[in-house]
C-alpha cells in the first residue's frame, strides 16, 4: 500500500504546481480557465485553490463580467505571500563584497544592496541573512552564489579562502529551517544570461570570467541545459593543462601578453569541446581592446566556420542575480518539475 500512497502524494504535488504556475503566468484566472490550461478537472482545481486561499498564497478577485450565465470567480497568485533571500559573494582586486536581493515569489526584486566588507566568512554571511530574515516575514528559501565549487552545501575550491571546507548550506538550513541553495557564480551567471535571451530554440552558450588577482572560471549551457558535471566541477578552466603551475598561471594572467595567450588556450578548448554559438567574456581582465587578438589567436587552431561569436560583457550583475533568483525559486517547486526544467 505504501507505493500507492506515495504516488498519490506525488500526483497531488504536481497538480498543485500546475495550478500555481498557471496563476503565476497570468494576471488572474478562473477555475475553468485553469482547468483548461492544466488539463485538470474543475473540481480538482477548485480543491487546490481552496487550499491555497487558506494559506494566503492565492487571492480571490472580483467576479468576471457575465456573458449571460453565472459570473465566475477570478483568482490571482499572491506574489508577496513569501520571499526569498539571495546573496552573492565576490572578491576581485583585493576587494571583498557582498550583495543581497530580496525577491517575491514571482522573482521581482523588492530590496537590493551591495556592501564592501573586510572579509567574507560564514559569520558574515549568517549575519546578513539573519538581519534580512528579521526584516522580512515568511522567507521560504535562501540562495547563495559563490566563486567556487560547492558539493552538497560544502564549499570546496573557492576564491574566498575563509569559506573553503565550510558546510555553509547545512549550517544555514539547520539554523533557519528553510531551503538553502548554494551554487557556483558562473553556473548562475550563464543560466541567467541564457534565459534572459529568450532563444526560440535550444542553444549552446558559454561565459568565461577573467577576474583580477583570481583564477578564471566558466559556465556552460549545452543544448539549452546547464552543464555542471558529476561533482559540479565543470567550468573550472584554471585546471586546464597549460603546462605551468597554478601559481605561475595566476602571475601570467596579470600580464597583458601572457593573459591573451592563456585566454586563447582557454577559449579554444571550450570551442573544441562544446561548440557554442556564442562566448561572453567578463571580468576585469577582459578588455575590449584585446578582443581582436583573442579571436584571431583562436583562428590559428579553430576553422573559421566553427568560430562562435565572442564578445565582452563586463557587467553581468543582472544576469548573475537573475540566475540566482531563478534557481532559488526552482528549489521551492516540486522536484519532478525541477528535474524536467533543468535536467
């Protein structure tokens, strides 16, 4: 009997998600219009709407205009029913900074701020989250973007030394009792960048960052899906076999001539492996004046017909935050829906 019970619960979760997603996509809807869009019965939609009305996640609106019959009640998703907190931590050129955004359940940012801090460790992150949770009621999820590798909420390779080896995710989840998502900054940036383009069909796209005084990183979308790899190590391009130590690599990155050489090797490798339609270069070392040299350098090994568009996008804040908000909101949806969307 247990499998049947579990299956019933899963179906209920999926149906609730269908109703909520339909309401989120429209200004308002009736039971019959929701049923038509979702394929669910009017009775099922009515039961789900009644439950969501009780929690406050859905609001009743005025009756729709009558066309001769009995006017139907309209319903609206309550975007401010709850909130998510998103944090990004960054270090570049010796400056550590922390940016937070509070967003509603439709992803609209209602508060945002960036502050420069002396250092970033678990306590700095925790203090910022605690302050925001005290200021905003009904926070449902926390999302954090970091310049490094995260595995099961524990930070591994990272530009911020004080976070390496720290189980940030589990500690925050235990303390605040909400869903916590921690993700690599480049994965989030490429995810946000790609989805903001609204491509008509699935594409393969890459973004590579060359920050000052830190190792480069990359994010990949392959055929419309975010590529993270087995241990979320995908994109750590500073580990490519350049034939030099990592210490020497970091030194060469800050020399213009040697930077171009390393950038060409990195981008050529990406082209050969995933064949993207475009590659965006970001980070303080990615200067427009160097773009031609990088492009022409790649042409020495890559046939022109396989060369992607390469362009500079120095400010990727909006794309980064869009990706983080999207992933954090997805963490609240039922897991079968999440697998289908992000695979």
